[in-house]
């Protein structure tokens, strides 16, 4: 499996894991920086969105400069926040805070129990993982933790105490990307004082930027894409030999030898398909996560059984485009009566894993409307463990915008899916993702998105203003929507999302809901927290011994994105 390696101050050479195959050419760091600057200025004038970095001669402290076409890189473009933009940012943080599919605006630090070290005990090396982005990144963090712990590392939640710092990154939005660079600036200064510290950038920004990251932050030791999550231990061994390692090449993802270290004792992520073959005009995912790779059905079944036997009560089957599961597999199902071969599809997988012992609930994400089949809806209705919750991003409610996005479906098709879901499961909960301010979006087209939210009646919609991303067609278009307009639309649509969600929540009042208890409410230790089958966050008082159990709760208060009630005896 090829990776890119170099000794500090040298150019990269592609190598395999054997050191004898390495070929490296000496070059001065100053020369590299001069060449990089020339290329960067050229790309700024060509692309119109590239981030440039201003860096002092002897410093790695960075400030990111956002430049437009023909702007001069040395002049930072200051963001002029208006009251509208500030309100929109605050509203956004409220809207998506209860979604368990995303890490939130500040990301999440992986928390695992660590071993107590007594007197005379040999000090253990510690790792710290900070993750931004979607549920796929959260699952990757667990895989990295599992591999690190097999190498003898223990988890810590203080980056200043860690021997290995891992920033597991997201590139779907520019803001998430810039937070990573901000964190790296702080740790790079620490690295100069503690040379033994290992700094790792993993995830989608790593895939997107590659060697550029090592030029921007020379203190980095390892840059690794999502495909290499279960190889972090072996890659760090190469770092120990004095190399800077860049492992971003697409590879076939093999089954993990290490067991993922889950950040919950109740619910578990289970990857079923990696990558994405769609080419939406705004999305960077296919470039950073590669082509679709479905796991073998029996391997997924074994993991689900192992998770259930370990005491977990809920699994979420994960895929960037989960409805595409199986179309790349050679494995086939038994032939039909007429002799026609049948390929595996996601619906077949649901039936295949449904009998996992100990598992009470099954969820899945993320669905694509283009491939969301009626057969899948019927299976969710028939299988008692599958929750009545569907996350189906629609991105826009206007057909012309959907066509420009290359989404492959229409507003009418999306509404057909919703109607079919509610025909079989009238009380099903629906969530989605939406983008406002896509290039060329008019006020009328934006209002089509607003009316779709109102017509469907979503329980939750994760909203975002369009953010131009590298290597995507939409980033190069001339008809970009002004930032202030995007922020205004984001603010307005978030008010609608909250209003609709609050109206939907009222149906829970006075009902007794089955809640899977996840643990104590971090904001109120006297309360427990858990989720309904429809994924609504619920708070109530009760003993901590209920964690991991299904309890009945009478709902007494309903808010837009959460519920409060009291536990009742069966």
C-alpha cells in the first residue's frame, strides 16, 4: 500500500512500506516555499476561491486569507459581520445541535475510559482525537482509537497531555476546515518545544490537501485520508523512523483487525459502505472519500452480532450513500425462481442483520432520494427493530437548482418518497439537509425550499449556507450568491425549520414513549437523557442504573428539538 514519505526538509517520494524502496531528493525548505508561493498565487487568480496562507519567515503561526479572483494574497479580506449574519450563526448552532449525525460546530472529542496508573506503574502514552463533521468521521475516530489502543496508547481528553494528537477533519464546509488550521497553529508551537509530540491530521481535509498541509504546517508528522483510519498505528511507526508521512492514496479498505473503541456504551456505528460515486456539483466527498466500497454482508452481520453480544442496544448502519450498498459487490443472493441472479441491496442487508442478539433498535444513514426504493420502505415497516426515522437530504426544493446540483431527482419525486413513508408509517420522523445560497439561486427558488419544509413537516433540518469547495464545479461558476444574502436566507430558513419542528413535536404531548437511555444529561446531572424511536432527544429524572435500558416516559413538555417527561412504570 503506497504512502508518501519524506525526511524533514526534503521532497516527497512515493514508497511502499519497505524502507529500501524509498527514493528522496534533497531540497531546501526555503526553495520549496518560494515555489509553493508562486503556484498559490497562480491558482488564486485562476480559481477565485483558494485560501492563501501568510506566514512569517521563521514562524508557523498562520492566518488564513480568503481571496477573490485577482485579489492580492497579502491583503486579508475581513469578514464584516452584520447583525443578520450573527443572528444566523447563532440560529444555526441551535438548529443542528440535537442531530446525532453530526459533530456540531465545535466538533467532538473522543472520550474513552483510561486505565489508572498507580505508583511505580510505567507511564502509558496517550492519544487525543478531536473530530469534526459527519457520522462517518465519528465512526472513523472509533476505528483509529481501536488501532491506537492495540499499540498500547490510552485515551485522554486534554490535548496538552497527549503524546499523539489526532485532528479528524471535515472539508464539507470552509468554516470547519479553518478551525482545524487554528488548532494546528497552537499545537505547532508546542511541537517546537516538545519534539516527541506526534501531530496527525486525518479525514477529509487530509485527503483534499495532502502534501500541501505539510508545507503549510511543517510540524505535522502524519497526514492520512479516511481510507487509512485502521492503519494509524503502523503509519505512526513509520513516523518514529524520522519520516513525515502522507497517506492519502485511495486503497481497498480491508476488514479491521482492531475492534473500534466506541464512544458510547449503548449505541454503535457500523460502517456498511465507504465512499460515494455521485458527482453532485457542490460536493467534495467523492474526491476525499473515494469510490463506493461495500463491505461483505457476512462481515457486517458478524460485527452487528458482536456489538449486540457486547451489550450494545442500538446500531446505526452507516454510508455516505447507504442506498447504493451492494452495487459494487461480486456476492450475489440465491437466484430467483426463473434463474435470474440477484445482487445484494441495502434492503437485503437489513433483513440479514435484523436478528443480531441483544440489539433492540436499528437505524441507518444517509439516504439518497435518487435511490430510495419503495421496497426499503416496506422492509422498515415489516422489521420491528428498524426505527421509524429517516434522514433523507433534499438540499433544495426547486427543480432547476436540483438540476444544477446534479442531484438526480425532482421536488415531486421527493414528495412521493415522503408520502410513501407516511403511508406505511404515519408517525415516522423525517430529517434532512438543505443548502441555501447555491450559485444562481433566486429569491423565488429559495422560497421553494421554504415551502417544501412546510409541506413535508420535518422533525429536523440541518441547514447550511453554500460554501465553495475545492475540486467541485459549482465553486468555479460566476453566479455566486453574495455572502450577506446567503446569511439572510439561512437566518430566515432556520426560523421556519424551528417553527415546523415545534409544531411536529406537539404530537408527543401526553403520549408514553419508549426511550433508550443513553446516560445522564450533561447540563443537569439529576436528569437522564435518551431518544425515542423517532430520534427525538428526551430528558427525564431517573436512576443512572437505567443507562442502556428501554424505559417508558410520559411526555409532559415538547420543544422544537427535544422533549421532557417523567418515567412511568410498565
